[in-house]
């Protein structure tokens, strides 16, 4: 694969690190206006660091766009004449629909949107992917890139806003749950560091159990709730206080807000 990351900032660097670790490319162009910040990549086999987006587009066929939304239009105008039918465009840019990108570049190109979350920095992103093609090979390329950095799910583009709430904002929601668990653990006698350790690794274990078994959460809950025991006592107390309801309402409010922001941007 000949890949270019156009705009190698926080996200672009995480993607580049994943690709370098997996060693899956023939050449990897990393672009940025100030290339000093990419010095760490220059001695990697097959990696070319440049401030020239056109050179990167001409020498590759898979383009991953990772610039800020306000920078994308200018860059697409800059490179659109260099695009061929062999190019697959993968955009990570929030709020730019496939149709909008298509209108900016003209012609008919394979365009894929990828929505990773910040856990991409540690190779644990939940990345949703949508595309304007049924071309299995092109979708597989995008999946292969983001599978080096976590888990992927191919979704319809109209679900991208919902995916942003569940997966990107979701990181913040889960952080609050972990923080609350930490606070409770401190109240129960652990020091701050121990409390956070207990909270982090217990939540990681809970998710890992579901990933490994494919079970519904309630099946795992049944295994740790004895009749009249302490777990069911705690769970029911949390539900009386609105735990599930509060989470669902919060995520729906977040979804309503993201739709308002999108309308305001249009
Ligand atoms: N961070 C995440 O986890 C995450 C998750 C999901 C989606 N996203 C999306 O990913 C995009 C990038 O986010 P980020 O946090 O990585 O932003 P960032 O750190 O600001 O990276 C953007 C990079 O683009 C470069 N750039 C700007 N203009 C350029 C040009 N004309 N040619 C080449 N490079 C150029 C900038 O470097 P120079 O100024 O040196 O050119 C900068 O390093 C955003 O649209 C965001 O919505 C990010």
C-alpha cells in the first residue's frame, strides 16, 4: 500500500505510529507545513516526510486526511487536479459529509469517512467507518488501517453523528464513570492512586469479558449477584437513583446538541 497522511498532527501521528508498527505499507508520506515536528519519523523505512501535499498525492493512492475542518477545503482545492480513479480518500474530519467532499473535488472518487476516538493514541480506538462505495477492497483498506489502532465498525453515513456521541464523546462519559468509581473507592478506604487503579482495571476487565465472550452484560451481572447479596443491593440502589436512565438521557441530549451544531454550521 502507498499511503499519504495529509496533515500529520495528533491524530495523523497516531495513525502513522500504528502503520509503522504493523509495517503494512510500501511507502508512507506524512505531510505537514512545519515538518520539524515529524523528525522522529524520518529514519523509518519507507516513510517520507514532506510539506508538499501534491507530491504526496502523486506518489500514493490511499489518502488519509487528518487536518482541522477549517483547513480541508483549501487542501482539497490544492490537490483535486492530481486525483485519479485509483485514489481512495479517507477523511477523519468531523462534520464533513462524503457529499460535501465529493462536491469539493468533483468527479467520482471512492470516499471513506472514519471516526476514531482519542483512544487511538494507545491503539484502542473504536473507529466507525462509512463510505460512498460498495467496493469491498476499498473498505477493507480503511478497515486495515484503523484495525492497527483498535476496533472498527462499518456503518451507514447517516449514523455518523450518533457514532460521534457514543464513541468520541463516549470517552468523556466513561471517564466520568471511572472517576465516580474512584471517588467511591477512596470513601471506602483506598488512597487516590489505588482507587483509580481499581476503577481502571475493573472497567477494563468488564469490557474484556464482554469482548471475549460475546455475552450480554446482564449475563455477566448474573454471575456476580447472589440473592440478598451486596452486589444486587448496590445495583438496585444505583438504578433507583437513575443510573441507566441518566446515562441514556445524557447521550440523547448530546445527540440533540450535535444535530443543532450541524444545522448552525450549514
Ligand atoms: N484527535 C482525535 O482523536 C480525533 C478523533 C476523531 C476525529 N478527529 C479529527 O481529526 C482531525 C485532526 O485532528 P488533530 O487533533 O490531529 O488536529 P491537529 O493536531 O491540529 O492536526 C492537524 C495537522 O494538520 C496540519 N496542517 C494544517 N494545514 C496543513 C496543510 N495545508 N497541509 C498539510 N498539513 C497541514 C497541521 O500542521 P502544520 O500547521 O504544521 O501544517 C497539524 O499538524 C480533525 O478534523 C478532527 O476533527 C480527531
